[in-house]
């Protein structure tokens, strides 16, 4: 009897450890978004070239220092830092989209050349995918740290493994790659594919991303074709 109880804490610890996600996929996406910000034309950036990457880099370092290795530490401070980071990325992506659309309508420095326009448009588009993927990742079910401890019975975003539990492994949790896939498919299909938004905020955010992607792809491609013609 005692021997059986002695193994239970270890089993729980091993099970809990398996739910904690590595920080590096999320950190790599933030770093990629920072690089894309540096590559944007000056008039499409919300701030001078180095301001946002430096701020985002400091926030990312704070997250890594506060919860090293796997993400499983629930902290009000770390949660606030993560929300601030993804909020800054999303705001920057929306700002760049608005500026790009304004340049397309009124004429901007990058709209006279098809190659420059496609480069600027693709940079903004990929940046929005990363920003919204990180936004879904951080807002769904209380964030990665909360998901490592407990999944809610009614998630904001329903993945196929949650709708049909027999499709996933026992104790399945969505990880960053799942949210990145959601951001990509929503940006290309302009609607949900296999992940269903259930919460009002999820429907609103996915709608905003779909509209942004539609504006970028539609206007950029149309203007580039017009320039080439």
C-alpha cells in the first residue's frame, strides 16, 4: 500500500511536466515578428525602426527569465507581460495594415514598383499572421501556463482533438504550432477551417484578422497587377 502511494507524486509530476510547453516556438515567432518590423518601409512602421523590436525584446527576455524551460508558472506579472507583448505585436500589425491600405489608396513610396509593393505587402501579411497566432496562443484558455495545469471544459477555441477527443492523445493540449496553423488558415481562407471560435472574443479577433488579410491580399495583388500592366 505504501509502495503504491510512493509512486503517485512521481506519476503526477511526470504527467504535469508533459503538459508544460517549451518557450522556444513562441519566442521564435516573436523574434521573426521583430525582424519583419525591421524590414518594413519607414512609413509602414508605428515607431522608429528600433523602438518596437527593443521593447518586444525586453518583454520577451522578461518572460524567459521569469519562466525558464517549459511554460508552467502561473504568475500575474508574467501574464501581464505576455499580454503586453502580444498586444504590442497585434497593434503594430494593425497599424502597418492601415498605413499600407492608405498608401495603396492615395499612393505611397512603395506603390510605384510591383516588386516593392509585393515585398512590403507580404511582410505586413506574414507579420499579421504571427501577431494573431500569438494573440490566440495567449488568450485561449488563460494562456499556455494555465493550459499546462488545467483545460477548461468549454474552451474559447475548439480544436478537432477537443471536439472529438478520440482523435488526440490522452491529456492533449493545444501548443503554439496549433495556434500558428490557426492564424495561417484564417488568413488564407478568411474563415474558420478546422478550429471553431466559441467565445465572443475569439469570433471578433478571427473576424478582424480575416478582414485584414482580405484587405492586404486583395488590394496589394490588384495594385501590383495594375502596375505591371
